């Protein structure tokens, strides 16, 4: 048996842990693992790949990013614009399939987020032996309780808020931190709660700047002269639109600028000095937490198990402390869910 693995979409901590798990589990079965470079693009003739042996993955658990490289653009981008699905051309699929057949790949493990797994699903529906491993720091896949990279991203947000808290208190300022979260606000919600934020703005909960301003003024009147605001990049403006920095990125629209907008409006409506900070790709980089390392390895091992059982078209999942497999769909924050209710109970405002 010869299996392939590729990383597609954005990078995140824990990708190398998945590779380590796949190679280790496949080696135990006597299988050969081929790693395709730069996502699906590595499948295009003449093929860009490397042979992965156990000795090639020694020491990669602690590394951020991916030793295989990745891309969220190119010929296989299945999500464009505001999240619309785009079909991959038959010519491109045909070229990639010839590479698979010539190399004798019996299973292809696709490690990616919503867009990459959408691509994988298209290929599976055309008869490809695809197994999905969910990779998204946004933690926004319905069929899995947690994705690797999410814990590392939340840790970055908490560290950022810890640092912003001291400068906000010293200057009696409002500090706005923009974090990742295109459609789902899990990073903002978890990071904001753990980091002591006072206001959390999410894509799933419509907010009004006037209500945010009134909340900050009420804190000021009560003697709290500094406020921390966390805003997801995908939080929507009052008219329903999102802030974007590049609508022609070759894939989905690049989001950004919501933090600056919120900071400007807060200063205008409250008169308080306000500063904005964007974590951006700091959330994607660096060494993965121990949780993400373990979860990544377990996902890799389960992917190989699915290949051994011929259970293609499935996605590895994590539910109730158990790794298994399921179909996939987007998972959003429930505005009435337990996490949001817990945040409201400790005085956090969602601007609604």
C-alpha cells in the first residue's frame, strides 16, 4: 500500500504532528507514505513530492507550520469570494489523477480546513480515495468538537490580552484586539473569556456600536477606566457587511480592518483614547501546544486506520475525548449556547 498526504489551506500549529502520526502508523503497517508539496498543487505533473519515512519526521512535533508546505490559492481553490463554492476544472482534475495513478497512490489524506475539505469532497465524488483531516484554527467544523491548532491560537490571544491589559490599565485606554475568525467566532470567544476581555464581538451575534459605547461608559462610571475589546475579523458591520483588505486574492476574500473600525467608533462615541491591535498571523505561527501535538498525532493515526479499512470520503473527528470519523459541515457559535451564556454571566458584552 502506498498512501499520499498533503496540507492545504492556511498553516497552523499541529500540522507536522499529523504528518508524524500518519508516517508512524503507516510504517507499522509496512506502507509507504508520499508527501505532496504545497497542497493539491503537488499533484500536478510532473508531481512535487517526497518520500516520508519515520526518520524524516523525528523532531517535527514541536515545529509550527508544515514540512510539506501549503497554499490556499492555485488550481484547486474550492472556496472563492465570500465563501462560495467553485468547481475545479476537469482538465486539472485529470492531470492530478494521472499523477495518482502513475504513482500507485491507494489513498490520499487531505489535511485542510473547510475549503480544502470541500475540494477533497469534490474529488471523492469523482471516485478518488480521499480521507479528510480537519485543520482549522477557527474550530468551525460541525462534526468535530475541536481541531488542532485552535488551542495554540487561543493561547496566542490570551497572551496578547494579558499584555494589552497592563498598558490599557496604565493609560486608562480602551484596547481593541482583532483576531481570526472568518465565519465563526470561537477564537474570539474562548480567547476573550480566558484573557479577561470585557467586550467580545462575533460574526454570529449582530452588534451595535452605540450599545458597545454605552457599556464602556457604564464601566467608566463604575470606576473601571480601561476596557479590553476582542473582535473577530469576520464580525459584521451594522449593514451586514464584513471588512476586507483584498477582494482579489485568488481565493476567499481576505478579511481585515474590523478592529480599526471598532476602535475608531468607540473613540468617537465615548471620547476615550482607543487603540487597535491585530494579531493576524501570529495566531498561526509558533510551536503547537501539547494538546495540539497530541490531537494532531491522533488524527494522523486515525486517518491511516480509515485508509486500512477502505472508509474513504470520511473526515477524522474528535468527540467526547474520542477520535473517530464523520462527514463534515460548518460549525458556528450558538448565540444562546452555554459558552455565550457563561460569558454574559460574568459581565462580558457582545454589543447586542
